[in-house]
């Protein structure tokens, strides 16, 4: 029987069974010892940050759950450029707010994203046209297999749309992020805005550089309207954020979508054409507030799946499967989950 804390208490989704073993590590030596002990005893390891992008089965996790609590933040200034080293256990939303308040530009469109700093390169976290890969310069990791602390340059991290080498090696003693080095700009202005929705909300053109603090606040306001800023009084925030990534379509898929739904929004990106997954979900018949058992689509945003009171991981996955199948049936597009699923399969 698994006897550790329940993932329903460790994740923002609020579902999931117990961990078999649990350790919170405040520094690299503690992380080294925890991973070494687990490896010597043949235990699986799951590294946990803020639990905001994770859904674990109702059976829990048979192995060691390591929650990263490594803190600290150091800034080195070189003219208008600032090198920022942030510990993996720092709260990301608080860190971004601090950077904005100090006039450091480059993270403002990622305001309000829950989780820890160490999780951001794993997922290549991003929002409203910004992502960590744009500002990351180095990622320091503990290599349990080699027993060493290594510094990886950004180009070694395999950053892609909501992915990286860290995400692909999350289990089985892959590299564990201990700190992230970012390059920001000292400026009262935001970086050039790349996201149409944010530009329209602020009343500026694409590529504009509005005031830094106003941009961060606009992002927070937009995220709140979608239930994407953690709030104990808002049940729509009991989620893992966007449950599906926006699909990037091939030329043939774009042509087929244009035939089936000529009104579907899309925009060109590297590697193809991206279509908003939220649009596909809603137009496949899954409206905001749609319920199935103990899970529901957020009443504010069709791309978020929420756990209702008493809901289980089973309910979340069952609804996600229904949504995925509905989109595939209507548009021939197979959505990919954004959160990491443990002991679960769509």
C-alpha cells in the first residue's frame, strides 16, 4: 500500500492517489542523496515542482516523489542586459512579478503562470507570444547517472513547442533542473508583442512595446478571465491549465480543415500552420461548462479541464478522451495533451 501524500494535495488539478515515498529537497546535496538512495533501491523517481502541469492516476505513484525546493535568485548587470540565475524551487509567478517590478523585460507575457522556475524549461513554458526558450541561456541540472552538476547551454536543451529534452526524460533518473539562467533587458517597456489577442486587448499593434507593467497587468487580467490564475475561490482554476497543445498542421491537414471548416482561425509558424485547440474543442461540440462525471470543461475557457468536487483522475481522463475523440471525428485532427500524465493514457 502506498502511504505518502496524495497528489490531490500536491497538484493544482487536485486529483491523484498517493506517492509511495516523498522527499522535499532544499539544495543540491539533498537532491543528490535522495536520487542516489532511490537508484540504489531500484525505485522509480518523479520530480515535482508546483504540480501545475501534472495529472497522476488515482492509484498514485509507486516510487519516490522528489519536490524541488531549491531557492535563490542572483542578478548580474551588463549595461541594459541582465543575467538572472533563479533556483528551480522559486515560485514562477512571484519571480516574474518581481522582475517586472524591477524593470526587467522579457517575462511579462508569462505573468501569472503557476508552478516553479525549474519546471519552465521542462515544458518550455510560454504564453501570449513569449516562451522560456527565448530568454533561457543556461540550465543547470543534476545528472544522477553521472553523479555531477552540469550546465547545459540553451541549444542543448532541445526546446520545442511546450517540450524539451527534460520533458522527454522526466522519469528514470533523467537530468533534474536545479537552476535556470535567463537573459533579460532593463527597460520600462515590454518586449515586442507577438500575440494578436493581447495586442487587441491593449489597443496596440503587433510588434509594439507598451509599458512593461501595463503589459504584465493586461496578461494577468486576460488569464483571470480564463481561470488561468490560481484562486482558491475560483473552481475553474482547479485544473492543469491548457489540457491540449495547439496542433501544428501539415499542408494536407490545412487543406482538409479548410474544406471542413473554412472559418477556422490559423496562423503560420515554423514547421506548419497552427490552429487554436480551444476553437477545435468548442466547435467539436464541447462548450464551456460541459460536464462528464466528476470533471468539466472550464466555464471560462474550453481548453481547460477542471476537476469537480469529489472528482478523480479517472473522470479527468475520461473527459479528455471524449474531447480528443470528438475533435478527431469532426476535424481529423489528433490533439496532444499538454500536462504530463503519470499512470494515465489518453
